[in-house]
C-alpha cells in the first residue's frame, strides 16, 4: 500500500495557488469562447451588409439611361427601390456591427487582463513549488533518519551475532565481519541535525564495519547481544577460558 502523504502548509499554499490558476484558465477559455462567437456574428453582419456604393452607382446609371431614352422608367425605379432597401438594411445592421466591434474589444481587453494575471501566477508558482518540495524533503528526511537508525541497530546486531557465532565455531568469512554500512546525510535538512557519526565527514550519517574502527563499541554491542539472548531466550554461553595459572 502506498504511503499517504501528510498535507503540510506549503502543499496547501501550492494547491490553493494552482486552484486559482485553474480558475483563471477556465475564465480565459470562457472569455475566448465568447469573443469567438461575437466575431462570427460580426462576420455574418458584415456579409449581410449591402454594398451601398454599388447600389448608388446602379441607381445613377439607370437614371442616366432613362434620361437618354435607353431604358424605361421602371428600370430606374427598380434600382432606386434596391438602394432604398439596401439603406434600410444597412441602417439596421450598422448598430449591430458597432455593438459587435465594441463587445469584441471589451472581451479582448478582458482576455489580456486574465493572461497577464495568469502569467504572474505562473511566475509565482515556481517558488511555491520549491517550498512544497523542500517541505516534502524535510518530511522524507525524518522518515529516512528513523529508518536509518533502525538499520544501524540491525547492522550492529547482525555483526555482534556474527562474532558470537564465530566464538561458537562459525567460519570467520560467514560471520559478517566485513559487513559494511555507509549511510549518507544532507547538511541542508533539519532532520539530519546531530545525525553525524564522524565530525570530519559531514556528508555521512553513519559509517560502520570499517577496518580499524572503535573496537570498544563492537565489544559493547556483542556484550549487549549476549545479555539480550540470555535474558529473553534463555541462551547460555560458555564462560571465557581463564588464563593459565588462574583458577583452582
């Protein structure tokens, strides 16, 4: 089962920031959609708007043709009727076109405002993400130190058991005498404060099983393990042989 991550203050801040950014993106999408709809309406109005200049020219040409006796009056009347209808329709569509232009301009300004705010959010997101990741590193470092402490105990015990087994007859190469354990640390994380076995190696939390290390600690670990096995499991160990010349 995956370990559940506790929600820290930096994570809450990051989640709130991301939620607001998502709201802005959704708002921008809504505004962009509205602007696209109004552009389509504007295009429809413009396509439906008659070419008054062409209609006026047609009427003028027809009137001239009537004056020259080239066409009947009804031709000029028809041209005048088309011009009148064109002016009526243009008068009807004009305000709609003006409204569409004004609405699109407003929506574009609103879109730019949202984009600018969203850009600011994206810029600020990096610092909030960094704060969250550092918070996660601190939490993981605390778990790391706890696990490392347990591993150090197990390393000490298995080597102590190996020494006891060696005294009981187990071959040296099978006792774990050369079992090494090196655990790193990070100076920058609070959880590692005070977790340093060697003052000259700040990058190490623990270094064990190294030839020439403190034998006193090894002997103490062996003694503690022998006492534990005797107290908890009733295991008896042979006493150390006394030096020659001593005893009864």
